[in-house]
C-alpha cells in the first residue's frame, strides 16, 4: 500500500523523531523540515534587521490575507474570503455575534449536542454577552437538517466530529439552511487539510478552523475564518479592532470596517506564527485535497480492519459505523475501552502516540501527509501487546495528566 501511495513523497518534507509512530496529527500536526528556517528568517532577518520596516518590506501587514488565500485552496474557497487570525474559539465568537446581529430578530442558535465543547461554550458566552433573548437549540448531529426552520438564525456545527470522526453532509445542510434563511457556521478543525472541503461550491456561509491540526502550523498557530463573499458587506465583527478598520493608519476617531475579509481582523497579527503556518501550507501546495481525502479514507479503513482482525475480543469498541465511504469519515477513529486512559499511556511508553478523550475513548489520528500504512500495522501490533499483556493496568498510569 505504501508503494502504491501517490502521496508517499510528502513524508520526506516533515521531521518526525525516528522510531516514533505519531497518531495524533489531528491534535498537533508534525513539523516541516523548513519550519525552523521559516521562524529563523522572521526572527533574525525580518525582525532582527528590518525591525519596523518589515511590516511593509517583508509584507507582514498582508500576511493574514496572503496566508488565508493559500489556505483557501485546501478548503475550496476562492481568494479574498479566508483570513488567518486569532484562535478558532475567538473566531467562532466573532462570527456568531456577526450572524446573530444580521439575523435579528431571529434568535435561535442551532447547535450539535456532540460538538467539541469549546464551540458550545462560546455559544453560551455569546448569549451572555448579547444579553438578549437567544435560544440555544441543541440537537444530535444527525437531526440538524430536520431542526432547521425559519426560527433559526445560525447553525454552528463541526464538519468532522472530534470524537467519532464522522462528517456531516455540508452541502445538504447548507441547502436546507438557505431554504429557511438560516446562516451556517462550520468548524473545520478536523477537516481542513484533510478532506475535500468545498466551502464555495457547497454554499457555506461562514467557517472557522485551526492552523495547528492537519495544517501543521505548530502549537497555538493562528486560526482562520471564512466568510463567503456575498455576506462580507453585511456582516460585522463585534470586536471593532483597528486592524479591521478601513484605514488603520489614519488613526481616525471612529471605527469604519474595512471592505472585504479584513474587517474580521482584530489586533496586530502574530507574525512568527503566521510565517510558520505559511511554510507548512507550502508543503501542501502541490497536493490535491481529493488525494488527501482518499488516503485518509484508506488509512482509517485499514486501521479499523487491523484492530478488528489483530485484537478481536479485546474490548476495543469502535465509535460509529465500521463502514464509511470516503468523505464520510475524517482522519481519526475512536475506540472505547474501560481501560482507555491506561492503554493510551502504555502505547506512549512504546513510542506510539494516540490521545485520550474522556470518558474512555482511545483516539487514533491518521494525517495523510506523513503517515505510512506500515505505521498502522506496527501501531496495531503494539496495541495487541498492550492489551494481551494488560500493560494498561500499570500503577504508573493511574494518575491523569493535565493534558490528555
Ligand atoms: C481543536 C478544536 C478547537 C480548538 O479551538 P482553539 O481555539 O484552537 O483552542 C475548536 N473546535 C473544534 C471542533 C476542535 O476540534
């Protein structure tokens, strides 16, 4: 399978510690070979020598839009609609408020019950901040389409669920939302840089996502937001930041939003983080999202088959269906096991890195850019030994770390 893999050439662009099997690229992507050089160039040359001149000479000022356009290619967004800025969490806040103000008097926010908690926390925070009668309507992901009606102002959902790895039918939900006049806000944390996301073609209204997962921008990399061009003039960020002003360097007394996507910027961007993310996106510049999705699908399918064939009767239960077509599952799978936490720790001790998702989920992520099929085979052999030898029961694994 590795010999036949059209993306096998990408692995050499990333630095992974020898011998380590990294199954957590969905939480923190790997470092590119040139990431250090990208950071060094900014710190030593552009900052060190250029100092403040680099805002113009090194074009720092346009980086959020320039990197946004590069990222847009991976998520089916034409130029001028993606901005790299802030964190995913903060971007959800900005866009939810923008959408709610635009949609007033509608006040229903439709949410997915199994969504990543941060997203629904922010919806609760928006209710707190706006202090007007909102209704947070929470339904299972599978019922979102049917729950869309004329009372819904905005729907917030993850394209790929952080636990099950299953994806929602973005085009179908966008279609239904358009029929009832609701706006959609998609969280692409687990699909950007992985699935063939087609924001423009599927009629999405807004989206956000992380720079540090499958996009490999490094820990705490700047996040991104997308606003379809047709909505940009009507939507306003509640954070009237000077970097989102039409003419920030005129220092006028009153806020006036920039035309286009820049109006969703807030304060001064983190230039070092942007440079590292830009370098990471260059590693994927010659890659089609269709190929990434096809490989992700093969990786997840292969892993599930291996766990079932090599570790039968070991109590590992797959969350969600075994069968899923390409695009219906993202790049990770979760198995539950009562000893899930210990299993993750025992695997890490063997240099195999998945992650743990409470209460008993063992989550394995398969970044198609740098994982080989042989890694899956070896990881499952380690898993088999951990289960057969009850290594998870070791007393060292009783205490939970702060980050799992
Ligand atoms: C990872 C993740 C986030 C993280 O947001 P941050 O602001 O980067 O901490 C948000 N939503 C989902 C669905 C995620 O998977």
